[in-house]
């Protein structure tokens, strides 16, 4: 169960390609919110600025502060991803 953004980033790394690897993200960023951490990737600019944009896709990873559960969320801006998480998340009661 993460207690800091750094711990959340380390957990989140398992769900993304290695930072800086070919096809991998250029960085991982953590957005802390009331009941968890949202880990999201940033991507390098395309080598060819005239190339069409990459297709949509990808995901964010939310990690619960309550029980450490990891939830993959659609690739939306942080505020929207957190709203989605609040609608989906139900902490384990075991």
C-alpha cells in the first residue's frame, strides 16, 4: 500500500513500458488525490513533426491508499480519471 507519491510511482512502473525505452513513455507522473494516487505516462514528441498523431489509447493507473488495489483507467486528464475512479472504486471489505 503506497503512502507516498514515490511509492505509488514504483508500483505504477509495472503497468507501463520502461521509461525511455523504444516505444515507452518519457516519464511517469503521479497525481495524489483523496483516496489514492493516479500514475500516468508522458510521451516524447514525434521525431517527424509532420507525422500524423499517434492513435488514442493507453491508460492511467490508480492505486488505492486504502488497500493498495490497482485499477487501470482510461487515458483521460487527471481530474476526469479521478472522477471515473470514484465511480468505479469500491474498497475491499475482507
